[in-house]
C-alpha cells in the first residue's frame, strides 16, 4: 500500500472468516467464457472459471450455499446506459450468451438468478437467500474484476458481510485493472485470498492442495 | 483505452446529457477536508472541494437540485467492516468529522443526509428525492474517487441515470487510484468531464470560463 | 374516514396527477386468473383483469410505459416464508402458473419481469425502467388488493411517486379485505380512482366512457 | 379466516421461531405517544408502548439486538407525498416529535436511526445491522398497525425473516384497521402473538407472566 494510504489509516484491520459462508458466482455466463461471443476470449477469466469450479466442488460437498447470477434484460428500455457494445446488443432474456458456463453450473444445488446491473446484489433476490441461510461471510468469484466483481464486493461489504475475494477465481480483460481493483478493495472492504486457502477453510484439505498447484 | 478493452467493445457509446440534472456531493465532510482529522490532509480532495463549490454556485442559481451526504453510524454495531481506521473510530452521529465542509454546504438549498456505506445511494433516501424532481442526469462530485465516488457512480448507473463525473470535482488520497478509477468508470458507466464543462451546461457561461482557469 | 382518523389529520391532502405516468400490472399471472390453478377462481380478480385490459389498450396507444410482473422463485431456498400453499408449491421459474394472463400481456410493448416478494418494487429492476422514462406517476393495477397491491402501493409511495389505484383494476379473494385495504391506502399514500377516470386522463375519452359502463 | 381465503390455501403454514431474534421498534416517537402533538393521543398506541417496554427489558437483558426507528425528513423536498398533515408539517430532522418515547428508549443498547418511509427497512441501514448479528427472526413492535407496522412486516417477510407480531405491542388510531391488518398479515407473512409469549420465548418466564396480566 502507498505511504499516503497507509498514513491515512487504510488497510488497518483484518476481516475474520465468520460462522456461515456462501459462494457468490458473478456472471460466469457464456458471454464472457465462450469464444463464440464477442467478449468471450478472456484468458484471465477462463482460468478463473477453472479455479472457481474446484472451489465450488468443495463448497457443494460441504453444503455451503452457492448463488450464481447472469446479467440479462427484457429490452433496451429496462437497461442502464451501458457503454459496452455486447451488453447493449446481446444481453437479453433467453439469449445463449446469458447461460451459465457448464464448468460452474449446478442447477440442483445453486440458486441461479438474473441480475440487471453490475452488482450481484443490486435489486436482486440475493439477500433473501443469504438471510434465510444466516450467511455472514461471502466468497466472491466471477468476472470481470474491474466491473461486476468490484460492484458486487462493494455491495457485499455495505450489507455487512465479511468479504473474501480469491484472486485466482476472478478475472479481467487485462492484468492491470484486475490488480488495481484488488488493491482498492483490499484497502477498504475485503480480504484478498486464493482458491486454495478458501478450499482449506471450507474443509477440503486435499482439494486445497490441488488448487494451490493451479 | 487498452487494445483488449477496445476489442471487447468497451467505451463504445457516449452518454448524452438528459433533461433534468442533479448534483450529488459525496462525503465532503470535515473528516476528508480538514487537517484537524487523521484523513483530512488530502490535496487532491481539497482542490476538488474548491472546484465543486464553483459548480454548486451555478447549480443553485439555476435551481438544479443538490444532494449532499456524509457518512456516519450510530455505533460499531451498525457499521460495515471498514478496514479504514478513522471510519471505525470517529464516523459516528454528531461527531465533528461528519460535518459538511462549509465551502460546499448550503442548508437552505441542498438535501443533506447521512449515509452508511460507500455509495450515496445505498439504503439512503436519495432516489425518493431524485424521483420527485424527475432527475435523469446526475453529476457526481466528492471523495474519494477510488472509494465512495466509484461506489456512487456504479449505483447511479445501475438506477438508470445518465452519469457525469467532473474529474476536478472528485479527489483521492493518491493520483494513481484516482486515474485508475476514472478509467474503469469511463469504459462502462459514465462520461468523465470537468467542472467548466458542467457549469457551461448548466447555463453559467462566465462561471464556466472561470472554472476552466482553475 | 372515521372521526379518529380525520381528527388525527389523515387524508388531508390530494395527490395530483404528474407529468409522466406509467402503468404497473402486478401478478396478473395464471395462478390468479385461470381456474386450472388452485387460487385461480377469483371473480373480483377476473373483473379487474378485464378492466385493466381496457386501460392498457389506451395506455399503449398513448405510449405510456407499462411494467408487468409475475412472482416466481428458483427453489424454496430463495423464497420468503409464504403462508400461502400455492405459492410455496407452484410459483417456480417456468411453471405455467407464472405466465401473464393473455388479456393483459403484450410482449412487444411492456416491460415484463419476475419479482420475488409481494411488492413489484422489492429487489426488482422496476425503478431503473421508471427512472429512464422520467416517470413521476404510477397507476397500480393487479392482484390481490390486500396482498401484493398493498405492498406495491406502499413502495411506490415510498419511492416518491404519485400513486393512483383504479379500484376496478385491482381484485381480491373477498370483498372485505379489498375495501379495507383501499381505505388504509387512501388515508395515507394514494388516490383511489377507477379505470374510466384513468383512461380519460391518458387521453382516451371514448374508451373512458366505455370503461365507465363496465 | 374466511372460507374463500381458506379454500385458496392462505394461512396454511406456521412460521417457527428461528435461532437469532431481534426486536424492531417502529416509530414509537413522541408524535404518536405524547399528547402535546396532534397525533399523540392514541390509547391503543399508548398501551402498546407499555407492553413493548416490558418486552424490551427482557430482550436487552438477554442480549437480543434491538433496532428502533423514527420518521423524519430534511425538508418537504425529500418527503414522499404523505396525505397525513402532521407528517407533512412536523416530521423534520431535530423536531421534538421525532424523539423516541423515553419508555422504550435505550441509547446504550439499541440501534436508533431515522427512516423516511413507512417501512423500517425501506432505504435504511437496518439490514446491515441484522446481517451482522445473523438475525433470522424479527419481532415487530410499534405504530401504527395499519401504516408503518404493515409496511415493516411486509418488508421483513420479503427479506426472508421469520416475522412475529405481538398484537399488544402494536397500536392503531382505531380498533378496526388494527384487526384488519393483523388478519391480512396472519394469512400471508407473519405469526400474530403477544408480548407474554415473546417474553417467555426470550427466556424471561416471570416477566412473561407479568406481561400476560397486562
């Protein structure tokens, strides 16, 4: 952290893991993970899908709640003023780009729902699901770090959750904004960690070792 | 913008100014603007207060609604898990660090209210005020760019507003996160502009020229 | 109004129609309008669907925005603790009981979306749509008066909208709670009106006369 | 419950008390409890304050979180279009009518905050406080039953909480809307109970017996 930030008292507190975790999976939809779509060729995101998949295997076995969202709209009339072409043109209810990537999709276990803004929390049913499960800790995965992950982490923090971001489970278009945003979040809102640490925490010691090997 | 971001279709749309603007002033409270407080010695923020003050003079004369918030809590029990020392220790109802800086304060004209999270929108009465005024365009000012401004811009966008950020009316602890966050927002959610352009837009041509001279 | 309520100053203000209206259609889904479903035999609701259909014809011709929602869940895990059997057992994504009644459905014109709580506003994308259209006035239709209509009217009021409830466009299981809830809302939050008056207001003078004949 | 409501499957499920309760105290502010104010002479509310006070004594001793709100505005500009005279004219920040009644006020223990709409949840920091305490059950007290209590219960239910309403801890201007609204809530959203039962549940057996004697 910069000297100025340190002097101002940022990053001066460690968030402890709580008593009931949930995994949030933000926008691992084909638009970002399948090269058939205009934004779908993102190597950092592709790697994050694979790492998240390992984390989810352990979480589901351990009975940890998982909430997985995609972004879609009814028409341009209900859409915020996105400056991103593919969102404006393709992110509509039922479009194939809104399907969750099969590597992380589990229709039986997960709460899968539609969101309409960057944050997985913004005007979605997510808190009802989390409150019913008495969740106090959220592990945020998905894409992209400098967009919907940043927005989701701010909201998770604002709602009072203990927020953990495994940096290998979130991906971006480029390396630099990925790291810039992890830095901004680490100073204020969240602990930056990795898939292996989260897997060990959820009880999957061997799986944690495998995840650590990448 | 990076080649990768451009190729993915980011920043491919310009947001037009709408029919009814409002100015949002985020956290220009003494905690960030008065050197008596631990985070109060931030030159970029100090400059932003001065530029915002010029913009507000014109806005108030033109009858443009202004909403100005500060961050404060009842006790640690209702506070998100801030990693920032001064917030944890001093941001309580009635503490002097929660007073709005007199350079931007106008108790007669502005809607002044308390918020409890990074975003000026998060669980606050702001949208009721904006809806009553049929606002479709918000000009976001305040501090700090990589914290509460970023959060407020995401929410303003998510609510469907046309979002403008005058870069000289927002400030940060350091230059780099200031620019990193303006870059991230410009790609997706908002138009980055300056005080002079916003003043001209609100009808204060001479004041715009003065603001442009800094 | 009772003497006690009058003495306490309730109902002492008339809400004026504003500059931009929208119609909200709450839960006119087959669960409540088709006798094939356990709650689908409700004569007051059936009549309200017919009256709302006339209002919507005029609204759509006049270019008035229409937002129409249904209630559905991913699984019991994301559902509030409903004490209503059919909701607990059938209101799931894709279930036929969640389809909008064809008498009021217009996929081309309307914003059609899913909600997960009594209110059409609660954690849904509705305000983004209304803000983009600079709506200041909402006409609330749908079912049932003492459930999702009451909840939606409270939220519309809370968001700062001018709220109008045409009493023949909302229906209930029984007459008494229908009237009890109209009474409670009229004292505090909304103007109680009818389809004919709303149609005349939206410019359909002849259609208003037809609606008045029922 | 009416035959029609029973046949439609309403009220067909009992909500169980959960693992962590909180007490919500809605608008027991002097405006409704002190005869110095135009709405302050409400015998049903006065009795509810006394019963709630007994419940709160036990709750605080047992370490149960308590959240207590009042309604106030910065100016008419941020106020929904209330049809209630005293709200429009007196409910402003700092006005004496916004002080919590001393019989239920405990600045040390309770989370005391301002709200701006009927519901204690609507755009307030309440959920952050409840999430941090892992609350799954809320006991709703306050006034008035057919106004802010009804709104608060709908929202508590919508957020996924187990909702209990002790009928002697909520009061109204008149008996009839009090009972009408308890009936509507009991069918859908909440268990109607009394102070004595809630006190016994929170562990205060002797205090429960005293509350039962009124």
